[in-house]
């Protein structure tokens, strides 16, 4: 049986609860037009800039905000409640909107950071994770993402199955040679990909959640033969980076921000799934920040088409572990951190 942990006896916090907030109205002008927007006290300056982008298509790095505060703008992580705003909350935005042209993914300067740098394991810092989960802004962001999400169910969910939420970039394929075109899709996939999914499919419905945009994600899945091919498994639904949001904390006593994949968004749409029957596999532990107990970190897969990459057996081991725990009624009684140790104790496969 998988390793138990007293910390996991407590079910994941329900971060869908309502928290009363004070809202602020802002007025600004841009390119001769007037706009209004509302932000909560718990929002950050980052959220203000994101709202400006949504209204004007002026990217954050091009935004010049005049008249919001006296002097230099504070850092992006500063709460709106802490900003000493000039009376009237009127300001001017200067900046050129981005074009609508479609660019090669390898040329995009704003591709999400999916490289395993500055990672952090929140299972080792539950205090920080609890701050994330109880933050009023994060709770509201989950609610907003839930309302905005339109899920396209590719294959019907099956009664009584558990849920696998699976990352794609550097988890089941090496993204770099695929987006650059230096290797064909089949040679970018982690060894044993299709065998792994076929092995666990009798027990789990499968959701792919990637930190890239849908247009590139769809292309990857089709080229890899995960969607639209005759396989012994089906992908139930797919989520992209639009379902993620940025959270703010400190790392080594310095401001730090990163994106998260909040499982509550899925659970709100599909109430048959919850902390008891969901497992999230990713190569970045920070993606588990709001659901550290449900996260299973897998080693990143890079340098496809090398001898080391061909010898990779991570998915084979993961499949054995997931089949082993499939009969466990409540996943919250498990800790996935030691999953590889559990696999070593299992009898050899027949």
C-alpha cells in the first residue's frame, strides 16, 4: 500500500467559498477613449495590468501608467489596498497594442515558463500552501476561472472512475524540439506514453492540462496521436493556460509569483471528482500550490532522441503506481511524494 501521512488525513480545503471583499472603481483613458474597471482590495497591481491588457490589448511590458500614484509604480505583487491612489482613481494609459498576427511558437516572447526553474515543493511547506488557499484573491480567482471555463468534453466521463490530471510539457514530451521542428512529434514523446495511458485507462478518466495556449496544445495532441487516433484510451477533456492564474508569495524573503493549476476549478464543473479521487501529475511542484496533497511530481523529460532519453522508464513506473493505488477509496489518505519508493516495493510485473 502507498505511504500514509497524518497530514493527508485532513481533506483539501474547499477554496470555492465566498469571502466578502471591498471593491474599487478605476477610470482611465487610452488612445482618446475612456474606460472603467473594478478591482478588489485583495487584487494586486499585476491584476490591474492584466485588466488593462484585456481592455486594450496593450501588453504589460508596454504599459505606461500615468497618474495612478505619485512617483514610481510599486511592484506587481503589491495589493490594491496598499497602493496610495491619487484621489478619483483616474489615470492615463500609454502603450501600443499587440498585433493579431500568428507567430511561430518558438518566436513568441510571452510563452509561459514551463521550464523546471525556481520550483518549490509545497508538500514541504504546508504553511505557505495554506496561505495560498485562504487568500481572498486566490479564492475569487478560482470562482472567476470556474465561471469563465467552457469545457469541451471530448469523450464522456465514465461512472466510478478516478481522475488523472496530466501535464504535457516536459512531463510526457520534450517540448523544445517539437516546437522548433527539429524532431518529429513521435520522437519527442516520452518512452511508453501510449502504453502508460492504456494501462491506467480502465481506472482513470484522463484530463490534459497544459501551461500553453489551446492552438498549440491541440496541435501537439493530434501530432502525438493522443487525440483522433485509434488507441486503447481516450482523453476526456483538455484545459490550457487560460484556466491558470498567478499567485503571489515570497521565496527566500523576496517577492515571488508563479502560475497554478487549481483542481477546484475542475471539481466545480465535475462534482463527481474531488480530493478523494483525483491525482495531478506534473513536472513542476509549484503547479500544486493550491492542491499539494493531490500532486505527484514526475521528473522532467528533456533531450529527446538521446541515449538517456530512450532509456527513460518513468511512465512505466508511474503506471504501476497508479494501478496499485486505484483501489484506494480515499486518495487523501496517501502521500504521493514517495511514489517511487512504493513502486520499488511492488512485486515485478508479470
